[in-house]
């Protein structure tokens, strides 16, 4: 999609090892993304699905597809069954994608025990970095700054109250095994802390099977910056620069940007070096992301995601590096294709998570059948999706329909391209977040490249847009319906 005036030099490695057959332990657009990468590399792909996904594109496009049964979720969350399927189908590797079991240490451990390559870090590393207190300890030891807070898990609310007085309110109570924005509560005073403490424990127990929680200082209105890293089995670690994920709602990302328009070159180099240091400290291997909170010139480690990210697309667009391809190469035992000095970035990229949600109704899910879908196109536009006209969005999974990615040489140009691409897209039958993103792109603060994690909550007026269809849109929809009826 994007255009580059350089070609990074590949590392000389002789004859490369290659995986033969990969089970994709996921669904939707990320499963399809992995299927396509496997096809380009001559690797056989095996899809798995539950009945709700019988007609999904990843099922149609993989070399093989195997049912996990009627229950829409159980099959995707059963590590023993998935590893058994990999063995039965002759796979030598499993790619977990993101979500589901992608950061489940037991899943990785079962694969290792079965002699199946887990395309990600070792189970011990996943376990260590999935435990937020252990991760904080590892970062402290490596010299990576962490937010002030508890040294380990909290024993009771009284300990939490004493520590909150020490670090100062507001504070965050977080599930030690949490992720995805769940198991997190902000507390602005002692009364809120007493009230929220048992709620976080309850939510953590239900969502993650662990009641462990910890406390850290709440960094008010920070910028949320994450750094993409790649690491091979020979000890080589590089970063692919950063992404700005500050446009989020209730800890859920909406629009991601690469690189951040808010960092100076010095800050960019600093967070990149911290991410590499963090990965090396824990013996990381494969693709991962180190997340930071920035306030002023102060940088704090937040967490490490031991998997490919939803927003890996924008890093690919500015660097030209195929991250999923590199994952498959590393898992086969090859050294990184690139050295750090080979990595350059060009232009800016935006990713819009087009969710089947109604922003004007508190982002209520809008599942159902897609009556018409027209993908946006043109220069600098990429769409990662598994939907199509006539597809029924199941109510059991994440509400994301597609990832719309745009790239351009300058910040102003990428905003204009984003507006044009959002306007090009037609997704009918469900309500989506696309019109809301148009409002964000038009906001002077966003256009100036100055925003933080409070942008969405600070601008509720952006939800007052009109959903009325324009005459041109209606005419196009009628024309498409007539053409379809006539078999044209």
C-alpha cells in the first residue's frame, strides 16, 4: 500500500528453515491475515471454527478447516483440544493471533510439550509478562521506569489504602492477570478505593480466574505510546518504532497512529531503546509490543503484550516490514531479516477499528446481517477484514467488522486520506463507528496532533453528528439493489 524510497537490506542467512503446516488458533480478520501470509510463504494453513463461523472467510480461504463443535466460544478457548487438533492434522506450528488464547501460558506450554512450535514467546515468558506484578519487577530490574505503586499483589484493602496515601490519589486498582482493558478501576479518594477494591477482585476472578490485584499511581491524561519489537532465537532484538494509541474509550483503542505525531526524535529514540531493553531482559522471542504512558518527558512502562497486536498494520505501512511473515520466519528458527540500522519509517499511518456499535447509544453492539459492503480503495488505503455482503456478524465475539488503514507522506495528508476512505466505505445493515471517526478527524485538537487518553471523554459533543443518509448514498444503494436483483 505505502511507497518507500529505500529497501532495507536483508540479513544473509543461507538456506532458510521453513514451517510446513500451521494451525491458526483464531478467527476473523487476523486468521485470514495469517492464512494469506502462509500462502505467500508456501506454508499449508489449517483453520478451525465453531458453528457460528461455518461460513467465515478464514474457513473458506485456508487449505484445511476443521469444526470445533456447536458452542460458539468453547472450542476457541480449549487449549488441550486445539493442540490435539494440531497434532492430528500434522501441523508443526500454531499461530494464536490475538485475543482468545494468544497470551495463555498454559496453551503455549501444552504446544511445547506436544512438540508443536508456538508462534510467540516461550510459555515461561508469557507467564512472567502476563503477571503484571512480575512484569513490573522485571522492568525495574532492567532499568525500565515503572509507575509508582505496589511491589507485589495487595493483601487487603487496608494495605491498598495505606499505599494510596503514600503515592497520592488518583490510583488504579488492576487485575494482576488482566488485559484488554478489563479488571481496571480508577479511584480518586479513599471512599472510591474501598468501594472499587472488591469489584476489581470479583471482575478479575470471573474474567481471569485469579483474584490477585495490585495498585499503581494513576497517570492523569497521559499519552499512550506502544513500541513494536521483533526478537529472534539468536538474541537479536529490534524495534519498529512506535504507535500512538491515545484515542481510546474506556481503555479500548479506537484509532491508532504510527508514528506518534506527538513525540520528539529524542523521545522516539528513548522509548524504542526502552522497548528493546525490556524484551532483552526477559529473553523475549517473536513479535511483541511494549506499552508506555507518557506525561511531559516522563515515560512509564505499562505492560508488555506477548502477541501480534490488532494495530500491527500501521507499523507495517510506515516501515515496509511484514510482521506476520517475520513471526513465521522466527518461529522456524531463522534470524531476523533486518538489523536495527536497516529500519526506517516514512510518512504516517492511521488505523480505524470499524466496530459494529452505535456510538450515539453508548456504543451498544449492532450485530446482524451486512446487507451491502463496499470496500474503500485508492492510493494509500488498506482494509483488513473477513466480512462480505450477506455475512452475519455473530453476537458472540468482538464487534470489530474491519480495520481501515490509511497511509500518506504527511500528517495533514493522512487525515485527509482517512476522511476520504471513511466516506468511500459503505457498510450497510449494521450501525458502525465510522461516522464518529469522521468527527474525530475534523476536530482541531486531533488535526494539530495534540491529544491524550482523555480526548474521547473530553469531547462528548462529537457524538452529536447526524446519521441521516445523503441523497447520493440512497441513490447508490437503490442502484446496487436493482443491479443485484437483475443479476448484473
